[in-house]
């Protein structure tokens, strides 16, 4: 119930008569004026609680949906990466067999054959290491994208 200025003045006069001027001033200082529209009611708090619960439920649902989408995208990316990796390994295997067959046919004598073999093995090793590095980097990219 809002308190009018006249009611506050009447209270002050009554307190002055009962308690004296200094005590009435002290007590009135602890009873400041306020706008009743600024006071939250139990109904206001209940509405805020309901709205907050609704917002949290919506956020929870949206988060679950986003996680499900991220999980599906991650699975797809991993499957694609797996396929690409298998393809790369098959191509490397074929290239290695081709190189090995070519090396067997090109070995004339042991010394020149050894030098050729070493250079091709070195090139093959570099190719394999580079391929593995690309695969690891791609997998790391997928993992960081998923996070």
C-alpha cells in the first residue's frame, strides 16, 4: 500500500510528540520514501523464476541439438578422413610395389643397384613421412574443429 506524503508527515508529527525531535528524525531516516512500483512482489519473482526456467530449458535443448550436430559432423569428417587415408595408403603401397619392381629390373650390378635402392628408399621414406604428417595434421584439424 503506497504511503502518501501527508501520511509520512503525520507519522513524523506523532513520533516527534512521542519520542522527541531528534529521535523522530533518526527513525524517519530509516524509513525512506520509496516508489511502490520499484518493489518486487511474490508474483513478479514467480514470473521471473518461470521465465528463467523456460530460458534454461530452451538453452539446454539448443545445446543438446548443437552437440548432436557436432557429433554427427565429426563422425562424418572422421569417416571421410578414414577413406582418404585408406586411399592414400593404397596408392603408396602401389607406388612402392611399382618402385620395387622397377628397382629389381634396373639393378645391373650390386654397387649401382645399391645406390639406386638407397635413393629410392630415401625418397619413399620422405614420401611416407610426409603422408603420415598430412594424415596427422588432418586428424588434428578435425579434432580441434570438433572442440
